[in-house]
């Protein structure tokens, strides 16, 4: 071979290598550039979470909080638990939680929203990260992080009763905290199941019994939801009972269910629960087993989902999941080694896997709505704060459906013609990023307004509190008070046709004989109904 031919061959080889390196560099950079599309919805979701977390110090007493804080101060911790268990509603763990919150004044109530946001977000992230890493999902930390912040933001800020779900201790301890405890107990199960150490598994089982009891005695709504999911998980685990690896999950789930049943029995058969039920059934209430009762429960369940699905923000969970699935579709997933997931995948088995999560959401949500109707009467289903019990698993399920659909769609797009695959993938990812960001952004203004309202109210509440304390220091037993309602809460002087229970609790809180309206409040339009009922008061 001549020297010129040899030199030309070397140049051709170098050009080919350089071209391959540039192509390889582009192929490595391109997915990362696409992955940056996760940032816009993540930033909006983190903004919402930060907004709520930093509004935590603006929480003040409202409605039922007056009664809890007053009676804890008046009765003492044990006296408060005894009073509420035997005379109010029988939710033992809830009363213990209230004591812990108000043991140091308002500090616990002010910290609680921050704690709820952090524990829910970190819990969902950890749970998803462990699962996605097991499947060898591409970028499991980024995927779990996006879904965690989106699901948490939607849970707290997409509904109509944001204040009750996040900032009102009387509701958050009963309806928001149980789901968070459930998530962290699932994490404990996932970690302990992979640990070879006996003490780790024993500790996990003991915690399952304890936390199951706590959840069972916290409230009825999440007891139903957790029972549906835990019962289904136990049945699935029993399908692989011949495998030694299923023994610990079966034991853990069975103990969890036992703890919940024990806690719920303590709640359901309590004197306080009986007294509350007797107060509820002053009206005619058809049995859920009757045609009229069942049709009423179904109608209200459908109304519930109509209200939920009318909120566009919730669809951000599906679209964020779609984005996560599309980004992961360039690499094959690891076949799971779970003992009850082995064997041949028949059509019936595939349909079961696809449909089961949705079926569980349907059953759990109907159970909650039917329970609210049974426990609180025909209008009980409107207690939206209790919907959080099934909304958290529902939003997570929606996000996972989106991820599965995105992965399936991405594998088929990438397997087609390359000149069409890249534009199609870019369009799908760009559209997903756009819609998830817009839908999340749609709830930012009203939540910003709520935080501003809370800040203004906190200042007014503190000013009024100082005025009340000043009157008390002057020896007055009947003091003037300015109510500061927030998010439609019941404050002193709101009701004119029934006993002013909020005013009575506030009087006990301050240790005075009676609260009367301040002159400043009497001059505002908010006092019109009260002034009409009390024409002689100035």
C-alpha cells in the first residue's frame, strides 16, 4: 500500500472515530437535556410546599382548637384524654396527639404543618425510590423526587379545604397524619424485608402492631383505607406462601391488621363514640344495607369524585408520571424477584395487575364516603378533610399509572423509525412538562392568598390576645374579644341561634367568666347578624 493511501485510510479512521464520539456525546447529553424538563413542574411544586411550610408559624387557634387547648389547660393531660374518650368521640390516639400539640402553648400547632409537609414528601420519595431502584429504573432519585413533590403539593394544596387539611390541628391529626404514618410503616416493611438481621425484623413487627393500633384509634376514615390496602396485600402475599421470603411480609401485614383492629375496637366501643352516635342519629338514617341507604351512599360517592375530578390540578400527577415513564423508557426494567410475581404472565394476570390499583382506590374511597354518611348523617360525605385518607393513595396511584403508560408509550416510540422517534419523544415530554407546570401553577394564586390571609390573621389574633390579657390583668372577669375567623372557621359570636360553644371554649382558655364582643368588631359588617340578635348591645 502506498504512503498516500495509508495516510488517507488513517484520516478516514480518525474521522469515523471522531464522528462516533460526537454521536456518543450527543446520545449521552440528549437524555439529560430531556430530563431537565422535570424541573419546571418540580419548581412549582416545591414553591407550593415551601409556601405552606413557611406559613406554619402563622397558625393560631381556630374553632375546635379553642376547646382542645382550653380543656388541656383546665383538666390537665390525663383529665383531657379521659374527658374526650368517655364523653366526646372516643378517638384515643387523637386525644393523645392533641395533648402533645398543646402541651407547650401554641408551639406544637405552629410546627405541625411544617412537619406534615416534610414527612409526607420525604416518605413518598423514600417509598418510590426504593421501589424504582429495585426495578433499576433510570434516574430513580430524580423520578421519585419529582413524583414526591408533585403528589405532596396536590395533597395539601389542590383541594377546597386547604386550611383544614394542613393548618387546622383538629383535622390534620385525624385525617392527614394517619396516611403519613401508613407510608412510613410501608417503608419500614420494605427495609426490614431486605435486611438479614433478625432484630430489624422483630422491631418492624413491633412497630407495625403499635402504629396499627395508633391508626385504628385515630379515626375511622383511614382505618377503612388502610384495611382495604393491607387486606389486599395480605391476600397477594399468601399466594406465594410456599416461598420462604413471603413469611416475613405475611407476618408483618397480619400484625399490622391486628393492631388496627385492636385500635378501632378501642375507638368504636368507647363511651364517647356511643354518645357521638346518639347525637348524630336524631334524624332518620336509612341503613347502608337497604336499597335507599346504598343508593344514597353511591350518589354521594359519585358527587365526591365529580368534585375531585373537576379540579384540573389533580391531573398534574398523571402527566408528571407520564414524563417520568417516558424518560425511563430508553432502558429495560429489571424483572422483579418478588415471590408472588413469578411464573407466567397470562392475560388474566396482566389485567389483574393493571386494574387492581384502580379497584382499590374505588373500594377505599367508597368505604370512606359510606362511613362518613353512616357516622355523621346524610351530609357527612361533605367533610372534605376526611377525603385525604383516600386521596393520598389515589394521587400516588394516578402518578404510577402515568409512569407505566409513559414507559409503555416510550418503548414503542423509541422502537420506531429514528427520524420520527426523536420529534415524537420531544413533543410528548414537552407537552407533559407544559401541562403539569400549568396545572400546578393554577393553584398557586389562591394558596398565596390563603397564606397572606393567615399572616394578617396571626397579627390580628396576637393583638387581640394582648388586649384580652391586659383586661384580665386589670381584674376583669367579663372581657371584650375580637373574633378572627379563617377559612370559614367557627369563632366566638358566629352563631346566634345555638349555644356559642366556640365562645365558651375561648372563655375557658383565657380563664374568664364570659367573652363579649369588642367595640371595634361591633362596628364592622361581620357583626351584623350578632347585633340583630342582640339589639341592646353597643
